């Protein structure tokens, strides 16, 4: 895939940070407003995909990028599993919201609801990296090409 | 609500048929998009903004990925179909359609009224979700606290599917054909 024209590149440079920030906003405010880890993660992946589509895939063809996407995906799901067994470490049930008991916060504030924002963050990291890895694998990498 | 839903559902079925039958893969993918975006509007009409957000974003990204994949490989649908195969496919489809319609008509009287769930737990979630979890967004409270097992399973399914895609389409260690 080659890069597109100068107009597309400039518009992409203008739009991409806002889409990225919107993704972070949707993830962080997942327990307050509609959205959450999944929607925000897809937004972040979409912003990076937009960048790759506009500027061509020569930069993205390195195997280090794919490797890094896989790494962040694993980190995301590892955090999620860790949060899940956090309750069992505290001798509670699986997925017990222990942080909510320690630090209740007031409903409607950003720092409230205990584990839910952290879970949203983990899912956001995982989904963003996973969809970007799929995009890299399906659309950019050539099968049979020497790396 | 119903006058909006029925045309959208008909449009979705039409899009699915076109996506199945078109010989050009690009137009097939575009008509696949009809299903997703019509589903977004249906979610908005049914007052589910969480689902609508996820659906519209994932639909856009999936279309981009599929179109990029098609443009890099081939636009032609190379499925071969001969007499016996067509007959088997059509027969199986007809049998399953008949069974599903028969069973669906049988259970239809026992279904709850549209939009009024009869689950006992749903009322508990709605009433005490805020006090028990502290999350203002009830959907987040349900999917990440009450039903967090489900979300963990979904995340694991996504992880496994990406692992499968990366493993099947790998560039390291392939046999040269």
C-alpha cells in the first residue's frame, strides 16, 4: 500500500490526535458515560490504522511493530486476569471488587467504582493492540515475504 | 418504534443476501456494511447507546480491514458450486429453516413482552447497581462487576482469535511452496 496525497496526509495529521484522545476519554470515562474499554480501544486502533492507511505501509511493515502489538495485547489481558484474581488473593470470590471496598469514592466522580475503571483500561489496551495486530497481519504484511 | 424497525430489518436481510450472492468481493463487503450500520440505527432506536457506539466503531474498522485485505489479494469470488453441492446446501438450509420456524412458533407464547424482561436479577441490578458498585453507567456495572466472567471470556476469545490470525498468517517459519 502506498501513501495517499498530501491533502489526505494533512487531514490525517489533524484528525488522528483528536481520535486518539477521544479513545482515551471513552476508556477512562467508561464507568460514567456510554462507552468503555471496548469502544475506546477500537477508537485508538482506528486512529493508528488511519495513520497507516494515509502514510503508506512501508513504515508499518517491520516485524517489530507486529511484535509490539502482540506484546501490548498480552499485557492488557494479563492485567485483566490479574484484576480478576485480585479478589481471591484477598480471600474473597473471583472478581470481588476489593478496591471499591478500600476506596469507595463518590459515585459520578472519575475516581470511583473501584475496579471497573481499571478493568476498562486493561480491556482498552488489549482491544486496541489486538485490532491493530489483526490489521497489520491481514492488510499490511505480505505472506511469503522475507522479513 | 416498530415502523422504524421493520424497514431496517428488511434492509439488513437484503444486504446479507447481496453480500452472499455477489461475485465481486468488494461489493459484497460494502453490502456487509449495510447490516452493521442498520444495526447501529436499531440500537439507537432501542435506546442502547453503549452498543451503538461499539457497533459503529467496530463496523467501520472491520470494513476498512476487510477492504484493505481484498484490495491486496483478489476481488473475485472463486467459490465453485456444482449440482450435488448446491442441492445439499439448499436442502440443509430448508430443513434448518423449517425446524427453527416450527420451534420458534412453539415457544412464542412463553416469551416475555418486548422490552419487559422478566428476569428477577435484572430488577436487582437496576435497583442496587449504583450502591453496590459505585459506577454511574449501569452497563459498565453489569459487564465489569456483576457479569465480569462474561467480559473475561470475551477478552480471552479476542486474544485467542488474534493469536490464531497471527499464527496462520505468519511470515516466520513458513514452508516455501
